[in-house]
């Protein structure tokens, strides 16, 4: 019996002293492709209607974006939005601070944004309810 308890103690010590290294925690693949328009909540996505962004460049080469948007419910919706501009390789070149928009019930309007550099070739706009 004494040999069995000694064996158990030795096995426990050896298990605790092993020189194994735990693997790192790796990120999961995101099955969803990134879009240009993002909403902070499903409720906000349902409460608004967003059209296809209109993209153009001015004579200086700055990227301009106009986003058709409206409240799709019979209430005024207050939203904050910001835009992130990316260069040709997908690197962020400029991110605006949050701005506020008032979307009157069922009244179409446009939110207009522009880059601050000619390097901008793509964009992402984030919407959230105003705080």
C-alpha cells in the first residue's frame, strides 16, 4: 500500500513538472466578408434604409461619398456615424470622429463624406444610435 501511494505522489509531481508548452489561442475565421456600411445593432439596421453609396473624386483627387439614408419607421431616428478611408492595399489612411445625423421619419436624405488624402480608394461607414 505504501508503494502505491508513493507511486501516485511521484506521478502527480512528474505531471506538474512537465515541460510542455500550451498552444496559443488563435482567432477564428470570419465567414462574413466586410461590407462598406455597418450597423452597431440589428434594431438600427431594421429602423433605417440605406441606398447604394455614390462615390466620386474631385479635381484634386479626394474621394467623396454620398450615402442615401432615411428612417424606415414612423419616428425620427438619431444616429452617429463615422467613416474610415483605406488605401489601395487596405491600410487605414483616415478615420473621422463620430458625427450626428437626424433621420426624419421616411424622409430620404444623404450623408456626405470626403477623404482628406488622395491615397483613399475605399471606405467603411459605421452607424450607431446617438448617445
